[in-house]
């Protein structure tokens, strides 16, 4: 099975690069603001919007759309 250039680019950007950036940001936030990094992360978002973000992330995880690479 061969993959198109578009599929390869999508995989590289959305799965590999994005996940690496998210891991780095989480690690940096946790190291810098260890006692309240989660509260600081939520602060820019209204409570209802944050709940919707969490719900959408959960739905993606359980549906198999998201996966992580080690």
C-alpha cells in the first residue's frame, strides 16, 4: 500500500509534530507553574468552552481518532 504525499504530510504534521509540541508545552508549563499549571491552562477559556474542549477530546480518544506514538 502506498501513501500519497498529502497523507504523509498529514501524518507528519498532525500526528508527529503536533504531538511533540503539545508534550513540550505540557512539560514546560508543569515545570514552570508546578502548583497551578492546570488552572493557568484553563484561565483563557470560559468554563463552558473548557468543558466542551474536554468533552471533544474525550470523544476523539474513545473513538480511536487519537493515538500517541512512543
